[in-house]
């Protein structure tokens, strides 16, 4: 015991900050190889047949990318090559489900993988505060900041996360100082729990590309480092000093990055990566060279359930299941429903206002082109009449389906906030055809880089007025085959008028990550105003896939960035 305590004190003295405001040095800590994974020759136990826990078993229940979706909603499934829509989610439904599972699996850990406080009008208008009592009602054990936790900026992130009662971890999010160095970690890098005869450690990481993916102003004052900078060190420490026999690396980096990390020697010794960010629905753990990866969907539509059997303090067997949050199976918890109604009350009249109608489903699940973003960019084209209208490759927003026996569905303010939870100002400018071509190549690299660590969490950018033919499997900078603008071949020397959303913190001459834009000018019109005006004049709208982006080596209905595995989104 004395030796262990001495080791602990020595590590705290010499290692990086452990999230408690203690500045220490990295210099004396070697990046030694972690021990081999404790998962070896495991048998997979059918979780449906393993509902009665013994004293050497525990369960981890995983939510992630809730995006403040507090109500039951339409959800998209891909079945037999077709889109199918079912009612899923709702905070009160999820609460019933979690309570039942906790009752039948009393040795448990409830974990959320981030992007909890943003993605709905109620969250945006309250800057996340309305979600705090809802999260705390669940009594989460552990939470991780996602890429969208920064959207209300650093001070508000600290407030929202700080008022959550769960433990918070993140080993790569730093207080940024005025020099080239990072300061101390914002949150503790890891969390340890003794359960079912095992000491279990969790190490947390969010996406290091947050400042590039999103408006730079959001993450001002925060520094980010890559997970591989210190994950081997923390695995080693948890094993050798904390005495953890089981280690989970919890991440909000996107499935491609997470599978890339699972193949990196720095992760050796970790038993699982519990992932998030890209809303992927991993139903069978993806095996990398050194560990396994899961990701548990989004919007409160799904719950990940990982059952662990322990022998000698390590994983003997495991069972993983991705469970639907089905309101027909789990009736809404009344107390939680009252909390939802209380949180929504100040905003509900505004949220319920109908702003238009759609006669085709509004969907945003496809990687290359989506009906939902076609609606948004069509509205921008209608309002400003540029050559090209642009939209970021947003991923958030559950679908809006056509009700059974109906020919259209109402679009409300609530759904508008789901589509565009940041009401950015439209901005215009001029760019050459060459700039457009270079930009398209960069955006294809962001989505499909061979190096997973360079992939953004979002999908390919969306647009109106332009057609793009590409080949994803080609090398970087060579993926675009041809581009047409308003039916005419791209002229590299011609100036084209573009309109896109303004990103707070970008240089004035940067628009939708296109740099050195000529004659940049804010329109003083928000995207919400544009959409409302468009719907008022054009309802019912019927957006669909039109071939605005065609990949010669992928289907127009491509549903994941991840290539080279048996994983399928469904």
C-alpha cells in the first residue's frame, strides 16, 4: 500500500495535469507501451439471455449525441435498401428504459458521450440550461464533452457541464494560455470505479479538430490535442498505479477516427473504445488491431448496453447490444415528463408555430447529398439568387416523416431549430472557379481522408446551383472529376457569386471554409428568416435526392464515412 501511494504521489508530481488545477510537467513521463489488451479469446454472451446479474457482472449503459431531443420523434432506419420511419426517443421514454435496466442490472454505470446540450430550440434559446435538470434526473455517473458543448462558448460550457452532477472527464481539452503552450486540463483526464470485483478506468477524449470543424469563436480559450499524445501514458498509469484491470477509452471523435485509434499502438491495453460524434449505429463491436469500437446512435433514439463478466479483475466475457428507445415498449416516466414540460413551457408556443409543409420526408442521414439540405440551399438560392448556395455538411437533426394516410407534414419552428440549431447570418461573396475546385477537394478530404485522424465529423458539404462528380477512392486532391454550375462546365477563371452561413470568428474574407473570398458582405438576414420566407411562398415543398453530388464509386444513399469494414448503418 505504501508503495502504491508513493507511486501515485510521484505520478501527480511528474505527469500532466489531472484536471484538478495542479500544473505539472510532461517531461519526466515516458510514452511506454501499454500492456496488451485484457480482452483475449473472449466469448460473446447473448445479452438477451443474460438478464440476471451475478456479483461478478456489471453493465454500462451508453447514451450519446442526444442533441437536446427531449420529445419522441421520427427516426430513420435503412431496411432492405429503403428508408423506413419509426417513432423513437423522448427523454421521459428513455428514463423509463434506463430505470428498468438499472433495476435488473443493479451493478451498472450510466455514461453519456457528449453533444447533450445543443441541437434543439429549447437548448439554443436557454444556452443549454434547460437541459441541466433533465440530465441530472437520470443520475449519470460519467459524461464527456462533445464537439457541440462549446457552442455557447467556454464560460457557458463550464456552467452547463459544471451544473451536471455526473463526473466529467476529458484528457485533451485544455485551458489555452496567451503563449504557444496549453495550460491545465479543463476536466480530469480519467475516472475510476470499483465494481463487480474489478477496478475499472475510463479515459476521455473529444475531437481535436473542433476549432476547424466549427465556428472558431465557439472554442476560443480552449486548446485541443490529439488522443495519441497521451492515451498510452494514461493507460499505463491506470494499470500500474491505479491498479485498473479493465480500461475503457471514451471518445467523441467520430467512427472513422475511433476505428483509426483502435488500430494505433498507443491504444494497446484498452479493452474498448466507447465512441460518439458521427451518430453511427454500431450493432456489432468493430475489432481493430488493439481494441474494439462501438458507437450508439443519436437523438436519444438508441441506448448502448454493454454487459461485462469479470474474472480476476479483468473482462472474461462481454455482451453488447444497441437497443431502440421505443415508446411502445417503454411508457414515458411521469416525473420526467413533468420536467420536460417545465423545461419546454417558456418556449412551447413559439416552437409549435407551423411555418410550412413538406410532401416528402425531410432526411439528413446520407453522406453526399440530403433532401433536408437541398431544402435549405434551395431557400438560399430563392432568396438571394446567387450562382451557388452552400451549406455545411451538418449531421444533426432527426427526420420528419409523412404521417400515415397523409400526403404532407407540418414543419414547425421546433423542427427549424432542429435543422439549424445555430441561426447564422447569410453571407455572400465572389470566388473563382479554381477556388471552388480547390475547396471541393479540401472538403472531400475532410470527409474521406485516408488518415482517419484528419476526418471531420460532418459529412460532405451541401449546395444548390452546382453539380459535382467525384471518385472518393482517388488520392487527395484528385477526387473531383468535373463540376457544373447552373448546367455549365466550371470555368476556373470566372467569378461566381456564392451565399453561405457566416461562421463566427472566421476572417471576413472566409466563407464556408473558402478563404480569400472577394467582396464579402453580410446580408443581415438569418437562415431562419430565409427558410420561413421560402416555406411561406413555396409550401408544400418536396425536396429529394437530385444527383447534386455523385460519387462514381459509392451509392447516392451512402450512410457512413467508414470504409473497409463490415459495418453497415441501419
